[in-house]
């Protein structure tokens, strides 16, 4: 979203700003692609993978998130938080759980973002710079994930992201053991 004058979640305002950028670059004899390549060289190549698993059992979804949060799918309420310290070979550097109101990056361990016990949402940051967010859908029987990572090249970033996604899917969601259905198409 660009600015706060128009609440535009569909990108119409961003399109107008992009058109301005393209015009200004053209006046300087640059193409958008060339400018983008310069940004990649300076900041890295950013890649993401977003997908979901279908699960028609709300108790199973609750058990998956209890295991992530407390270390056991049958952990009773009030159990101390025990988030994973590693996902595959990647070390977890911080956790933000907007369901229970926990953020390891904050001095008081309370998240800055809004907390809601009515839906599941946990974000992990890993030592390779990747970020993974797991959340439930509010309207469908899905566990969604969003992952992102930057690398020195697009190929290197994609390779590292695919490795990391496989590690967290295996470690946290355990699709086969939990009977999760992978996104089709």
C-alpha cells in the first residue's frame, strides 16, 4: 500500500507509483528491468513460496499448532511455550506467535502486531535470513504458509528457499502423519 490516503489493497495506487518510476527512469535513459537488476545487485534477489495444505479436521489443526507451540500435540492448556529451535539444519532465531501473544524479538516478549486467539498464526525467522509464517485460513479448511528469502543470485535464493520449505513442512506440518492434502495445481 502506498501512503494512507486511499486504502488500496489491490495495488492500484502502487501501479500509479510504478508508472511514475518508469517515466522517470526512461527520462534518465534507463529501463525498469535494468534498474531492478541494479537493486538485486545491491540488496539481493528476493524469492518467496506461498502455498497451503488442506485439513478438514479442526482438532487435527489445533493439535498441529499445539505441537509447534508446546512441543506436544496433546499438551494441556497452560503448558510452557517450547517452539522448535531448528527447522532442518536452520536455526530458529526468533518466533512471533500472534495467537498467544508472544514475540521473542521484543524485550517484553509481547508482539507489536495485533493478537487474536481466534486464528492460528506463527512466524519463524531463521539464521539464513528466511522468514516463514504459518496460519490457518479464516474461511477454508487450510493451513497456509508464506516463506521468503534473499540470496546473491535468484538461483541460489530459490535453491536455499526450497530446502528450507521442505525442512519446515517436514518438521512442523508432517503432512503424511497428519493426513494433510497438498495444494493441487
